[in-house]
C-alpha cells in the first residue's frame, strides 16, 4: 500500500518541483484558498494564536491566521522545489550571512551544535549552511513512516552534501564522528514529554522544552549556535548564525534551553506568520 500511494502521488510532486518559481507561487495562491475553505487545523491554529497573543484583537489574530496559511502553502511547495533546485538557486534564494567567529571555530577544529526552530524555511537553511561553510552539517530528524517518501525526502535533504541522522541514533553518531569537525543541527522547538522536559514560559504559556540538545552540548562541550532564519520577502530567506554559548560545560542546568527558547520567541514576535502554528505545541501540561 505504501508503494501504491507513493507512485500515485510522486508524479504530481515531481511536476510541482519542475515548475519555475513564479508558477510555483501561483499554485501556492490556489492552495491557500483551498486551505481556508477546508479549515485545515483551524481550531489548533486559532487556539495557539489566541493563547500566545492574549493582548491582540480578534482582527489582529485573524490577520496572522491568514498570513500563516499563505506562508504554510509557500513553505510546502518550496520544500518540494528542493528536489529540482540548482545550487545557484539555492544560494540566491537563501542567503547565508558568514560569521568570522564561525570560521575561527572551524580553524580550531571545534565542532558545534546548532539549535533552531520551525521558523522560516528550515529545509532551505540546511543547504544554505552546507554551501557556505566548511563544516559537515549533520541534521537530526525523525524518519517518515512511509519508506518511499522517506527515501525521497532524504535525497532532497542531502543533495548538496548535508548528512542526516535519525533522532534515535544521535548520540551514537556524535560519538562515532567525534574526530570530525561537524555541525550537528536540532530543530528544538517540538513538543517534549513532560517528565523529561525543561519547563519555561514561551509565548505566554507553560512550555515543555527538549533537554537533549543541552545535554549533548554539555557532554561534548560543543559551542551552541542559534541559526536564525528570516524571510525578507516572498521566496527569499536570510540565515544568520548567532553564538549563544562558547563553552556549554560552564552553563547551569536549563540555561541553554532557556536562552534558546527566549531567542526563538523574540524572532517569532517579529515575524509571527512564519512559525509552525498548526503544530500542537502545547498538548502537555506542567506537572505540579
């Protein structure tokens, strides 16, 4: 059944990936209208927005809601476009702002640990980093259940030289490649289980934060880098690395989680429509 679904859908995906960008965004406009009509995850998005922005008016919430769905359609199609995107397009569409301190860390043979959120086009951020840095980027991810779509997305994510590692193999992979100079990237704003989480206030709500990136950063003493992704205009992104901690082993418990979460929150407040509001981020409650 997995194979049947894949081979029925893949021709349409490939056709979309072959479209020029101006056509791609016309398709996105149509998909946006369809999503508004179907009300895809409307309840989740509206609840997340209202709880995150309690001082905003109903009109302001609806404005972000519509802007988010328009962006979500762009994001889906841009991700599929990666399949047929050239290196020239990847460099032009997602500009990486080089940092002298990043080159210095690489020259010192210091691997780094990257933390980022589902903000902006995180899929394009990977190729942008790989094409503009000497580091071997290793992205930690959760494999898809459909083995055929898993193979497709893996090929898309690794086409410019990025490596990917299933989340369950993270520690093993980091130990095995300790002699290499790597940049291990985590999208660290997903829902964490309450009993293994660091709890903080994020977007005006009690929020469980994954502690895995912090624990690994301290274990290996890899500098922690926040990767900021911002969209200056439709179809274009800018990626800016920010050094959060040079020596994680010197931090207190929860400090890395707290600083990362607050930094991501600041960026979401500046450009709220480009964060993943349809995700059930706050499905767990703090254990008293």
